[in-house]
C-alpha cells in the first residue's frame, strides 16, 4: 500500500509531513459525449416520481434550488453558483478514491469531493463506485440545507479529533471504522421520521431507482431510531439492498449525535469497535498520521 501513498518531505523542523492533497481535478465538460447525457437523462427522469414520494422535503427544496438540468450532465461550476451562497458548500471534482482523513477534512472545509464520471450504460441500476449521478443528484441537494451542512462539517471535526488523539494504527483503524459506519447509516442511507411518514435523506437511497422505494415500503427492511452504539458496531455490505436502516427525527438531532461521536472518540470508546466491514486500508490510516499536523 505504501507504493501509492503520498510522498513525505521534510518541513524544515525535521518532522516528516505530507504535502496538502491534490486530489482535485478539472471537470472538462467537453469530454462528455451524447451517451453520457442520455445516461444522466435516464437516471434523473426515472427518479422523479420516487423523489416526489419518498425524499425528505429538504432534499426536494435543494433539488429545486440547484436547478439541475434533467437532460444534461451537470456542470459543477453552475451547481456551485446556486449552492455556495446557501451554505458555503461547494462540489469539487475528484477522479475517485480519497483517503479517509482527506475526505472528512474536505467536509470540514465545506468542500464535497465529487466524482464526475458517468456510469456505463449497461450498469444503470447498480454501479459499485460513486459516479456523478450519485454524488450530484444524491448528495449535493442535501448540502443546500443549513442544518445538514453543519452535520457534514461536524463529521470533519470528528476526523480532526481522531487525528489529534493519534494513538496506534489499530486504534485509528477502529475510529475510522466507527466514523465510516456512522456516515454510512446516516449521510449515505439515512431515513427521517416526519409527520408525512418515513422519508429518505441518505444519498445512497436518493440515487437508487430500486432501493429508494424498497427502503421505505419493504417489510424486509428493519428500521430503528438511530443509536450511536449500535451504528458504530454494525457492519454493512454495499452490494445489495440494505436490510437495516436507522431513522432520525431532525438534522439538529443528528448533529447532536455526531457531537456524541466526538465525545466518545475523545474518551477512547471508539478504539475497539466490532471488527468487520468496512475494511480500513493502510492509506486511510496513514492519512490520519501524516497530514494532520499542519492543518489542525
Ligand atoms: Fe455517497
């Protein structure tokens, strides 16, 4: 894993640090071909009736405010023109995987690392990697909501707390696993209990044609009020519909829960969470040791 890790350099004090991340790329819009726009159009239009029925109102308001074109791949610059004045968030293009600390640190700085690739036409229903539809249609509308935006920033603060504590790699791996699980069961697959019934706010649901309805209607899905101690110890698999989902009452309540996650982290309660998915790789662990110093 060391081979593809960032290169260390001396900072003049003898301490080894890693240069700031350069994960960001330009979205070269001219590289999208007609097939990409067709794919976006198909994905977007078939979601509309499901969004109207199952998405939480903050998402629907956000979708309207971003003015995404139903027939064209979005330009991030345009999206940011609507998004940034609302919450300070911006979507910035990346080519793919970002080590865990860098990812959360971006959220702390109100930057959302955004995949710009369009999924292949033969994988419209399920594509295991994030793509621009998942990231822009699934995540970004939520970033227009002030309370939700604060939740994301607090996840970033949580990562900084883990980097500050830096004990040993195994404990860090456990802290990352706890954060990743909590993020998964909320930001990616969260449900909200509302007076109009259960609605989705998780981007994995909001970008999935099949799973959005399933997550709310299917008797096969277990839905429980979010419990921190459960979520951080609960493994998950990404390649099938989620059998277990957690509900929150509000984003303010979720914000408080991320605050509790930070307190637990400080108290060492995340150093030994249950083993299992997700696996934490060496680059994720290194990112907490190497890059934190100069940005804490
Ligand atoms: Fe996501």
